[in-house]
C-alpha cells in the first residue's frame, strides 16, 4: 500500500471537487463539502496546512475511495 503524502485541506478539497463535491460553506476552519450527485454525501475537511494522517484516511474512507484512487486525484 502506498504511503499517504502530506497534503493541505485545500489540496484535499481540490481532489474531491474532481469527484463532484462542491464547497457548501465554511464554519471556522472547517470546510463543508456536499456531493452534487448520488449519494449526496456531506464531508467535513479541516482547512489546515497539513492534514493529520488519521484524518486523511477517514476522509478517503468517507469518500468511498481507496488510497490509490485518492493519490491519482491529487
């Protein structure tokens, strides 16, 4: 399994936009994304310079992706 890179919250949002997620709103330092097609998932991404590895794994899992699929989006 490939190692996860160090990415920022904005880089994660940019990758998720390729899957159809759009920025819904921001509360404090957390960006709330909503998927514009089925299954209309809602995702919270912290707007930090570096996303913690566990948080990044959780975001990837919530998006229904594998690590390899996520790495291709970045």
